[in-house]
C-alpha cells in the first residue's frame, strides 16, 4: 500500500475523521461508485461496488483508491449482485509523479494513487465516487486519452534542443535563483488536473481542431520552463509564436483554478503572467523589427 | 473552418489585446469620469461655489445642500453638452469601443464553460461573474443610453424625456417613472435595474483591470498580483460608492426644488449671454465712431 504525504487541498473537502471504533483505523466496508463507459459516450453508466478495508493493525500502511480498484477487479460484483467487469484505469508510478492515474474523485480532479481512503471514507458505508476526467475523450471507464495535451507540449517545443552535428559541450551555468524557479516548473507530470479544472479548457474530440484549442496552463508553464533554459532559449521565438496564436495564452480567462488544483503546487498563474509578458514584448519587438 | 473563424484566428493576438485595451481606454476611463460627474449630485452639497450666483432666497428655500447638489450636477452637464469640443466624435469613439468590446467579449465568453459548482474558488467566481456582468452590463448600457440619450421615451415608464437643461429633475422622473417624481412600481424596477447595472459594470471594470495586468504581463508574482488586487479593489470600492451615491442622489432629490434651481440657472445663463455682448458692443461702436470722425 502507498504511504503518501497528502497535502493537496482537494482532500480536505471530504476529510473528517470519526471517533468511533469503525473510524479511519477500524475494519469497515465502504462503497465506491464509478462512472463507466465502453468508449467515449458509449454505454455510459454508474456502477457501485463494495470494498472491504481491513483494520489498521492488519494492513501495511494506508489504502489508496488504486487498491480499491484492484480489489474490485478481483471480484467485480456490483452492490446489487450483478457480475460486472474489472474497471479500466491508468496508473504507473503509484507515487504521484507520473500523472497517469488522474481522475475526478468526489467531484474534484486529483491522482487516485495519492488519494487515501482513510481521508475520503473514514466510516463504514461511506461513499467514494470516481469519474474519468471530463476534458479528454474517454478510452474506457476511468482511462482517458490525453493526446491533446501531449500534442500541445510538442507545439511549444517543450524540450531542450541538444541534437546536432557536433558536441555542444556542457550546458551554460545557472544562478541558484533561476534553478529554484525552474526546478519547481520541472516537476510537472502532465497529469491534466490544471486542464480539467480550467473553465477555458473544454473537451475537444476532433483532432484537427487541437491546433486552435486552448493549450492550457501546464503547457504555458512548460514553455516558460524551457525558455528559461539557456540552450532551450534558442527556440524561444517559436514557443512565443505558438503562445501568441489561437489556442495560446490569450485563451486564458484568469480564473486561476489551475494553480489551486495542481498537485505539484507549480506556480501556474505566475507562469501565465510571465509568458504574457514575454508574448507581449515579443509581439512589440516583431512589430518594430519586422521580423 | 468558416470564414469568420479564420479571420478571428488570423488576427487572434491583435483582437484579444485590443479587446483588453478598449476595456481600459476609453471605456474604463470614461466610466471613472462619468461616475465622478454623476456623483456630484452628492458631493455637490459641499461645493460652495455652485450657489454663489444663485438668488439667495431660492437657495434658502430649497436648502443650501440641495442647491449645491443640483447646481453642481447641472453645471457639469451643461459644460459637457455645450463646451466639450467634438462631443459627437467622443461619443462615436465610445460607441465603437463598447460595441467592439462587447461583441468580442461575448464571442470569447462562449469559449469557456463555468464550473463554479465543482471548483468554488473565489477566483473562479470572479471569472464567472466577469462574464455575467458583461452580459448584464451591455443590456443596461443600451437601455441607459437609448432612454436618456436617444430619447426612446417609450422605454421610460412615465414616458418622460430627459433634458440636459433640467438634468436632475428629468433624471429623477425617468428613474421613478412619473412626471411628479413620485414612485411608481415600474419606476422601482428601473431603479433596481440601475443599481444592478452600475454594480455589475463597476465590478467588471475593477476585476478586468486586475486580470489585464496578468494578460499584459505587468504583475507576475502571486504577491504582485495580490498587491494590484488591493489597488483594483480600492478603485472598485470608490467607483461603487460614486455609482450608488449618484443613483440614490437622483432618487431622493426633491424634484420640484431641483426644477426651481435648474430654471434659475437657465435664467442666469441667458442673462450671461446677453450681457457680455451688450457690454462689448457699445465701446466697439463708439470706438468706430470716434475713428470715423477723426
Ligand atoms: S501543471 Fe500541475 S496540474 Fe498541470 S499537468 Fe502539470 S502537474 Fe498536473
Ligand atoms: S487561470 Fe487560465 S489556465 Fe488557469 S484555470 Fe483559469 S483560465 Fe485556465
Ligand atoms: S500512478 Fe503515477 S501519479 Fe498516480
């Protein structure tokens, strides 16, 4: 089981430890309601399962939502006794660094692996609801297709160009200050939380429209991250051109939900403002230099 | 891709930034001036100069405060209507800006989908309210200008007409829905619409000023954004006070007293126009005569 230090503010909404014997440390049975689908919009249905949690003494650490899904997979029978199928979901690292297990839990987006059941369902009979993210096409059940996010990262060239015909040598030196800022930005795991919570990021199923659809906070922040890198900065102009265009930074409506839900606490709104400044200056320079 | 979409895409950056800019200059700037002028129906009470030229008996009769309030507002309105050069050009610029800002605003607002139910953050509420206030605001502006500036009196409950030479009294009539300045049911609705409209527009401007600083990249760090937030909130509070003050000032002004003062000012004005001419013509004629004789 995962021992995670859970400090996102999402968990607090449903947090509430009961003092009775069946509380967070006691053995209990909880209910898990899952929004399932065979593919996007196909056979969408809610199914509810029971999950038995052993008492704290009988288990090794805390239990997360992924463990519940595993238990359901071992015996997929719904509460009304119908035999169902194991629920499909993505997961990788199980320690909140890969971002693949992102889903909507009790109405808010977060990672399932770092979502501890003791916080969300402290009492016998408590309910946890799981939904796939709503801003991406559903592949199956809780598994969504985030390729729009990856394409957007490519559109801002979210990498450092190190391939060449000769050895580029060591990278340039960096001040500790810059390093601190960049380190925080580097922790983005492309999980999609900031996009799911963004009112300006809406579902787009048509791949041909990805180019002009909002790239979202994560991508703006990654563009900033690579623009701050001395070698990465060689592609600054292309990144700013993409962000100045349709689907770029101007699509942001400044609701600042993104920064509130980011599990990595990346200062997304500062990144948005910083790139706003870069794009403004870039366009002014372009206007007067004609290039 | 349809044609208008490709136009929007081609000029995406310019249109977005012009949309942001027009909200501040000229629209926001005008809002500040407009509410400052209109709130003179309150702060005019302490404007001693307003009553200097008036008949002391009249001032005594209606009260020095009322005379100052109505007098100051009338003075401002007369100045705008008679002395501001190229008023029509200013109006056209404003109209074009408002049309541009609201049409694009509606287009942009439709690209988002509010989610305050799930994410009840204060910033998210402001995001949603910014869009709602834009919709309500434009409806209010159209009603406001159509009734008072274009004279669409059929939209005014009492059917009265706003007259800039009787600025306070005819405004009170239009707001309350009667020629006597007595409250009517529809008048209450119109007044509530004004309260809502002013509140929404002031919020829209103050919040828009805050987000514009992020859009243009002026405030970057969370701390800078917070600091600028305090400035915008203070400006918003000030404008809100001015807007509400103006509205209540016109709602509670004594219509008969206001009319008396406005008439007195009109008398003074026509006298002023005749007198200087009379004074300057005579010496000039004399001078000419003297010159001819010589
Ligand atoms: S910025 Fe944060 S919320 Fe957005 S994808 Fe990266 S880690 Fe996830
Ligand atoms: S600040 Fe911009 S990117 Fe972040 S949630 Fe709001 S609209 Fe989306
Ligand atoms: S499995 Fe990697 S973040 Fe949850």
